[in-house]
C-alpha cells in the first residue's frame, strides 16, 4: 500500500476535534480574555507540532501489522485521546514532564485495551509508539 496516502476524513475530524477540545478547555480557565487568546494560540501551535505526522500508513502498519480503515481510525482515536489527556493537564505543554506524559499514555492505553478487541500485542506496540512521541513533545519550545 502507498505510504503517502493522506489521512482519512475520520482522522482529520479527530484532529480538529482535539484542537477544538483544547481551545474549549482554555476558555473555562480562570485567566483573562487576552491571556486566554494568547495561550490558546500557543496551545494550538504546540498541539499541531505534536500531531504532525508523516508516513501515517507506515506507523499504522508497524503497530497493527496492516493498514486498514479500522487500524487507521483507531490510531487517530488513540492520538486524540492522548491530546485530550495532555490538554487536561494544567499549564503549557512545555511544562509537562515525562512522568505526566507517561501517565497520560497509560490512560490512553487503558481506553485502548477496552475498545480494541483484537491483538493485545498491537496495543503494546501502540503504547511504545506513543511513549516515543515524548521526544517530539519535549522539543516544543
């Protein structure tokens, strides 16, 4: 299968939903309007950097063994869950430490195990992949 295939509409919808959720969380914060707008803009840029993915199908194949719509959708869902977990943490993304990130990944894996009724080894590979994402997050300025 072509590794340059674009993400499905479902995956793009999850990405947009993640960003909208993060923005919503900021508007319920106790800071002022101008501070919120500035923080929202920063958070959106940080989340975009975190979610920038190339070779989606290659990653999906590494995790799930084959590239199917179910596997792609579940991959995007797991990424969405991770962004939600990270957005729920207080402070800017650059202030998330590795331990908080690992806890967020563990929460995602708990959800994934409940929902992905197929091969458990795939969930372990997903966890490994998400933990590697820490390096991307750590590099966000």
